């Protein structure tokens, strides 16, 4: 008769430490603004501009998605 094995997940101590959400949000917003500041650089084509806009919009979408998930309770507010 085989015994059931019970596996517990192993976490490093720093994985359980809560992060600073306000600092991360500010960092993402500042990064998006800095990316958009390079929009008016000395690029020859539009490929660079497309990537800058896509990355900046991606950061903002992640922030909005995180806020929505926290508001509807699918994500904890403590981290």
C-alpha cells in the first residue's frame, strides 16, 4: 500500500517579505514617462517610436490591471 506523499512549497524568506507597492507604482509611471520622452529623439524611422509607445502603454496597462484586480478582490492588498 503506497502512502500518499504531501509536498509543501518551499519559499525563500525574501519571497514572503511584502514589497512596497506605492514605490513600484511610482517607478512604473516614471519609467513610462521616460520612455515617452525618448519619442522625440533622433530616430530615423518609426520602428523605435512604435516600440517606445508599446512599452509605455504596456506598463500603464499592467498598473491598471493590477488596480482592477485589487479592487475586485482577486489580488491581496498587502503586497
